[in-house]
C-alpha cells in the first residue's frame, strides 16, 4: 500500500516498523516489520492512533509546564517567588492542581441545560487540539500537511466562540450571559483582522500549507510582514482572551464569566483549552512569521521551534501581566477602526510589491521588508493618532485658581465645630 | 418592513460574594445590554454594632473599636476619636504625643492611598502587578507601625492626650529610609499607570460628578478635591498642629475616575512633605499627660463633642455624648465611606458594566467603615 504520508518522517518511522512488504518502506531502507503482510491498513490505523496520542499528550504536557512557567514568571514580575512547594522549583504544582481539580465535586446547576452544559467544554478543547494537527514542529515532524492549512486553522478556531456562547447560555446564570454576549461581539470581530492579517503571508509564500510557508521563509516573515505580525499577535490574544482583551472572563467584572457555574474537570478542561490555545497561538506565530522550525545546525529543528515558541509566550505573558483591561467598546473600536484598516493597508502594499517581484529572491525580500517597515511605522502612528483619547487641558497652576473654582459662594469661609458645649 | 428586535433589561445581583466589591457589598443592578440603567446598593453584611459596643466600654477601650472600622486607616480613626475625647474631657494633649500621632496618621494616609490606587488598578483588570507594587510600599509603612506600637493593622496607638508609647530610637532612621524610598516609587507608579494610555482611556470622563452634586450629598475628601473644590480640613479647620506645617492641596477639575486617582497619587507626595516637617518640629518630652491629669478611666464632664479630621477617604467625625460616667453615653461616627457612597447611583447610571467597579473602586470605600 502506497501511503501518501510517507514524506512525513514521524509517520514513516512508525509505519515502516509496523507494516511489512511495503515497497516504499523497503526503498527507504526499512526492513523490519512487526505485522504480517496484508495488514497494512492495520499498520496505518495504528500509526495514526500513535501519532495522535503523541501530539495530544505532548500538548497537554506542554500546558502543565506552561502553567508552572507562567506562574513562576508572574511571581518574578510581581517581586515574589511564585509556586515553590511541590517538586524542585515548584514544578509539580500544576500536577497537584490537576489532581485536585479531578477530585472536586462535579456540579451541574438545576437551571442548566444539561446537554449543552456538558458539550461546551468538549467543543472548547476540540478545535485547539485540531489545530495542533497541521503545525509543523520540525523537519518532517507533523501530523498532516494540509494544502489549505491556514484556512483550516481559521475555520476551526472560530468554533471556540460557539463553545463560549453555549457554556454561558447553558449555565442559566445571568453573569455568564454577559460573557456570552461579549464573546459574540469580540471573538467574531477579531476573526476578521486575524484572517486578513495572514493574507500577506499567503501572497508571499504562494501557498496555504503551513509546511510550504515555513519552506518559503528564506528570511523570517517578521521582517517582511511587520504589520501582519502586529495584527495577528493582538488578534490572537483577543481570540485566546488574554489581558488586555480578557473581556470574557474579566475577573473584576464578571467574577469568572462563562466559567461561573463550572466545577471539577469541566472547569479543568476549559482551563486547559485556554492555556493550550495560547500555546497554539504562539506556535502559529512562530510558524507563520518567525521562520518556523528553521534555524542553524547542529541544533535540531524541533528545538528551534520550541525555543521560538517559548520566546513568543514570554512576550505574551509580559503583555498580560503589565496592562489593565480595555473596555468592551474600546476593544471593538480597536478591531474595526484600527486593526481592520491596518490589515487592508498591509494587503494593499504587499500586493503591489508582489506584483513588482512575483518570485522574490532574498535581496528583493529585504527591499520589501524595508518598504514594509516604513509602512508599518507610518500606519501604526496614524492609527494610534486616530484612536488615542483626547488629552485633558492641563490643570492650571495653583496661583491662578481661586480656592473654590466652582460653587464658591455656597461655602462658608470658616467652619467652626461647636463641640464641648454643655448639654 | 422593519421589525423591532425586542430587548429586555436584566437585573443582576453583584455581590456580596463578588471579587471586586471591596468586601461584602451588594448591588442589585439592572442592565440594558452592557449599560447600567439602575443601581440599588445594599449593605449591612459587615455590621458589628461598633457604635453600640462603644457604649459599654471605657473611653480608652473604644480605641480598639475604631481600629476595626476602617482597617486600612486605623491611625486616622484613632486620631479622630481622640480629638473628640479630648474635646469632651477638656484634655490638654502633650506636644510630643501630638507630633507623633500626626506622623503616624500621615504615614497611614500614604498607606491607605496606596491601597486605594492599587485596588483601583486591580479593578481595571491588571493582573495584580501594580497592586503588588503598591502593597510592597505599604508593607514598609506597616513595619514602621510595628516599631511604634507593636501592631500592624489594628494599631490602637493613640490615647487621650497623646500616644501610649514614645517612638523607639531606631524608628527615626527607619522612617527616613522609607520616606527616601517612597518618592521614586511614586514616580514609578506615575510612569507605569498615570501615563498609561489604557488606564487613561478607561478612566477619563467616566462617572463624572459635579461639585454641586457632591456638596449637596456632603461628599468630602479626595472625591471632592478631584472636582476642584478646595476642601481639606487640615487646611480649613486645622486640628492638632496642622496649622504649623505647610502643604499643598492637589486639585483636579475633572471630577471623573482619573481625577480621583490622580489626586490620591499627588496627596501621597504632600503627606511625605508633612512628615518631614513634623520630624523637624518634634521635641523631646512626655508623649501623654500625667496620669493624675488624664487617668485611664477618664470621666469627662457631662456634655457632647464632635471632632472631625481629614481622613484619607473624607471627613471622619466622631460625635460623643458623655453622661459623666466612664463610658460614652452615645457614640456616633460620621463615616466618609458611607457618605461618599450616597452618589453611587448618579455615578453608575449610564455607564458600562466594565466601568462599574472602577467607579466603585475610585470612591475608595472600606466596608468595615460603611457598615461599622
């Protein structure tokens, strides 16, 4: 059986050890086979199963490590130690948290719509895991290289909005309803700049496949597409609802937002999906803008990919822990008045440049990036000028102002409290 | 043909178990979408009957009750109560004691404003980072209180006519070190927060109160000064030795959330100036009158007295009635937190849900004082 997946070294390494008698495998130097001839379909299924398990478990393991890392870094940013009780440097804290979450009572409120209430966490985590399947983690290390990879990513991530609405509606909780309304407004608004910001990358790479985009990055697209990266970074933050865009679970306003009525592992799954979404978003940023797994020998490509992902995650954490939240109207204004225009500018300029140099060499890419950076700074300046709140007129110096600028006459000059009078 | 989409307002209970109600405050809010159309504040969840309890205690024992009213401004509460007791009992305070309690209350004012600013930013949604920065500075001031009286929050430091104990020798260098460190930290706050575009756009023009509205509701403190009314009891009706020190009263004209925040940050700088002057003017001597003049079991003559100070939240007044016995016949507190809340509805109606807790935080209330 000739498998179209044999270019994938992850797949090949497992499949060819299982299946026997495959000409393709023999041609590539594999001669060991566990399953007898004729069972190639079983080898194929087993391989797929193993790979899916590897990727999902790696993703979940990454979440455990990420939660620990985020809490440690939050601690350092806030001048404290962070978790340090369980395991060396507190590395087992997330494990302890996960165990604790598992053993909590699973409460379904009386007013909840049981079906949707239980369905929502699954719908939340499922698209994020699906996105993992198209990301190339290294040379030949990927689950599948879809030729419409980007389209797939955009389509599948928009499902998370549905799950938030479901969760908030099914809870039968009024505070959760606010989270649902906000998620409809915000997640859908940010889908558009997020999708449009990738069009420049598509034009440069000439393909929608994430593998082909990495191949096309002779210089990382962060140089050629600064506007695209800027918009995508902000939109991805909004999609994963991180501060300053964490409207949906705004703690100081909505308590836990749509999570208000969730407990135990359903809550845990939401949490997992949220953190996994952040990791996946930074993986996408690395793949699309930072050259993916490309780096210099002898460091393996997978390490390059992981290192770049950690760097992007650090940047996202830094943003998250420094800034307060925006208001809902400001967030929508930013999406429609700011980011949307920026993406249109980016598409316009990149299209002109691609029309001039249809198959850009490295030199031409560098010229493009020079032009794009100029456009980047000018357009960001212009948009921030547009969106910036107006200034106060500075308060006048004290000497120029009367003691009572307003309502002077109503106030007595001296107020004497007549205390101590005998009764 | 156009169809009208039918919408209906939602009424939501926010609190008493809500993360940002600064204690156990409850609001029954009616929303139209995200916009607030009605607010009904409900409080009393922390009522402990402090005023009634005071009638069963001696004048000195009541100090511990005042600590627990506004527990981020204990020294200031002590001071207001002591002024009322001194006025009631015609007690002549000892000068060194008065200077010491001025220093203590100005330190407390800085600590209280730090808490107010930190939690305001927390309500804006920052992930605790600015809050922890302000709390770090507050810790240093609490350490100073520990040197003064052994307690950090519920100080009970003041006694009729002064304080119960002189400051230890190592207090003065420690205090100077804290005062030297504070201004750069406040500048840091300015850099991180005041010039921050997000904070500026979130707070500017939100929940504007006019001076007329606030004077009608007898609102005092930084809220009033944020609207440009120069009303500060330390300046208008100087108690203790505030007439011997000079300080600026920071005024802002806007009367919105940002102005309230801005006034608090500036007042911290002024408090540092006051403490520096007190330190120069303080002289050795007894810290409270002789026991024969002012006994622990104080029996003031029959009468009543009202004394008020400029608390970090507004005018804090104590009204005491004496029937000549060892405990007050009646004790009433004019709590700024409660009175500043009276315009909550005017502040919130028409604003968005997101700004609700920011406005609420900018009032800087303390539930211990609202409910007493």
